[in-house]
């Protein structure tokens, strides 16, 4: 069996990472991809008050269970099944449920802070950064958090000003330098997505050739 190819898709909030990840899933085939979302790995915190919850910095790398994510990427690369966590974004707690993810030829990991963590970067064979203007990202985040997470405009803007934007400038934007390719305009950039898909095919072919038995002359 050839070694799986691990692909990371990173970028700021609302950049279009999920759209890019879905396009890769469609191009490569969901039956060939093991998918992990970094958002699922938020640490579980027992909130004692609403004020404590509002003050929490969800956009700092320390808010995430990176050790678990790293161990599960490594396990998938080793051909092992993993049980990934499920995070409740309405109540801001990790649930008791897990999702079973089986090893596949491609491991696709998506998240804002992927490239800010060296331990994650070193497990990735190909790194894609989705680059989108800040105003577009903010509008997308407003729509998502209000529609999917039951938040008010004021709450979304407060969090954006307090932690999202500062942490983007401190961690996310600088991590762009670790990308193998930068995709402007997110999922709207069809040419870039085709290039990414072609690169994945090349990596899979290379992995298959390396795994093929050699014949003595």
C-alpha cells in the first residue's frame, strides 16, 4: 500500500477554505479522502459564566487541541482508523460524540491555524493557503455566525475586533509563507483549484511508484 498524501488547506476566517476543501473532495473523490477539520479540535472548557466565555480567545493556537490533531493525522498516515471529536459551536463545548475516519490515499486537513503550528506543517506533504480580502472575509463570517451559530451582529463584531483580527495578523497571515501555493479569491478561483487537483494526482502517482516493488535485473 502506498503512503497517504497529507494536504493542508489554511487561510483566514471566511476566506473560502471550506469551499476549496469541498472542491478538492469533488475533484479527487470523497472515497479517496480522509477529511479532518481543525475547528473540531477546540479544547473543551467548562464555562463558569457568560463573561468568561466572551473573554475567551478562540483564535489563539492555545485554544485548540493540537496534540490530538497531530496524533490523528499521524495515525491516518500510518493506516489507522481515528475517532475525531465533534464540537458544538452553539454551546461552545466538545460533545460526547465522535466521527470515525478511516485511512484513505489522501488526508485533507482544513483550518485557520494549520500552518502556524510546526508539528502540523511537518506532517503535510502539500500546503494550500486561501487568500481573500479582509472585508469579504468579515461579511462571510457575519453571515455564517448569524445563520449557523445563532449570534448577533454585535457579538460577531466584538469578537472580530477583540481576537479574530489581532490573531489573524499575529498568526494566520504570517503562516502564509509556509504555503506551497496561495489561492487568491478562494473557491472562485477555478484555475488555481485545477492546479491543486493536478498536484494531488502527481503526489499520489509518486507515492504509488515509491510503494511499488522493485524487480531485480
